[in-house]
């Protein structure tokens, strides 16, 4: 079983001393319109803070491109022997901002 939550990318901060690193803050969606109302009724508040290292540059750019937008978070068991299906820094190239 997995649990899905709907959050928005509330903050994205880059560090001057390490430009490929970033801090990201996600907050529970609070707009009570569309399917947001269903998510809000289950998760009326919440916050997730992450620090992304330079090695996670692709992930940092992914979040930067979604600043202010809703995203889904999926929580599932990290059972013994279960591994992530792909490279941690692999992001679809068409999702990355250009320039």
C-alpha cells in the first residue's frame, strides 16, 4: 500500500557557495478547490524540508521549475530487500528548464 499526499513547492533556495545545491520546502495544499479539497480534508497542514546536494543537481532543477506548483508525494514502505527502481538523479530531460 502507498499513501499519496498533495503538496506545493513553497520555497526554493540556492546557496551562493555551492550553486548546484538547493533547499526546498513543500507545504500541504490549502486551496479547497477541485481535488485539493479531498487532500486538504486528510492533510490540512504539513511541511517537508529537503536539502539537495550538488550531486542532486537534476532534482534541484526539477523543483525549481515547479516553484508554486502542486506536486504529489508518494509514501511507500522501504521493505528489506526492496530497492529504488532507477538512478536517484535521473529526471526526464524534457522536465528540466533550459538556459
